[in-house]
C-alpha cells in the first residue's frame, strides 16, 4: 500500500492523522496501516503511534496518541511503513505558547490545565478532540516543591517560567471533544488559550 504523508498541523487541528481517525475500529485500522508486529488484544503500538481499542466487538478505538512526542524533530517522522508525519515546522521542543499562537485553534477554543503533578508541574492543552500533555521540570524552584510554588505564585508570576520550560510528552486524539484536567492532580487550574498567552508573554 502507498505511504501516506500526513500533516502534523492538520492532525492538531482536526484530530485526524491522514486516514487514521479516532472513531475507527481495529479492522479499519488494520486496513489502513496494517497490524503491528507485537499487538496486544486491545492496544497496538507502531513506534510513536499507539492506539487503544475497546475490548468488545467491533473493537472501536478509545483513542490514539503520539507517544514520546518530545523527541519529534527534523522535517519528517516515520510512524509506520504506511504513515509518515510531516512536522510542518513543529518539534518536540515547541513550547505551549508557540502551539497556541500557531493558528491551530481559535484563541478560546483551547483550554490549558496545569497543576503540581508528582515532582513536576503537569500541563494539558485541550482543544476539540486533541489533548497535548506537557511536563515542567521543577529544577528552577529552590526546593523543587511544585505544589508550594504554584500556591505561592500568581499565574502572572509563574506562567512565563513554566512555558519556557515545558516539555511535550504526548498528544492524544479522542473520538469526541474531551476536556480533562491534569491526570492524578487535584488542585488543577484552568486558563483559556488567550489568557495563557497573555500570561506567558508577561502581559
């Protein structure tokens, strides 16, 4: 089957990765990109592309993700022998503010959740069916206590530092719009995309 060259920008805007969409069944995925060499009954992995399926027929997709997205670099990322991702100028080093400024979504379509998460600061950008997960190392905080830092700092004081240090972890696409706070965190905070940009820019 012919290799598909798919746009990273289009993926972030639509939640579709070329012919791969998050509402497909296992059989439909097999037709489009094949079957991975090591396939679990409900979880398939094609390099950085990972797909979760329902355990009941027709084994419809729960979501798919680009894992280890922080390692994306260069012009292209080969996901499978049938699917190649054109990075369109983005990379694993692209900051949250740069994604939000890229015209992928309307200013307030994107929501930014952040919270202390274990020893780091966790952050999600949620826009339509897309969720982008970032983590922020806390080595810039004197005692590396993320929860205390966020409690003591206003967003206007902390967001520029957080944005400049945020590292992209993974990108999920769901069948339906899904807004979710930082997994495993309780005291999460919410900003609109435009609020986040203003704070990250120090305005």
